[in-house]
């Protein structure tokens, strides 16, 4: 029941930040020790893309920045 999660590459991370004209500090946070992503071995500053199913939109994308935890 956990939505699909992936770590964005540096290029995709920079593209995301530029597209929305934001900084890493403006993204919601997720702990590197979160059980949903711990198997992906995230590093502090990685951006996690979360894909959730939506009954109205099909798929929705959410982004979180990994912080120490």
C-alpha cells in the first residue's frame, strides 16, 4: 500500500527546482530513516519523487527533500 518512491537524479532535481522557481528549503521534508524510503539509501539533500494513484487525476506526484533523521 506504500506509493512508489524514487530518488531524482541531480539533473532532474535541478530541473524541478528551476521549473517551480523554488529552493530545496521550500520542499516538504522526509527523514532519511523513514521506513518507506530507507531501502533506497537516501542521502541528505536528495529529492524523493512520490507517485500516488488518484481517482480523479490518475497519478499525482509529490516531492520531498531528505533530511537527517
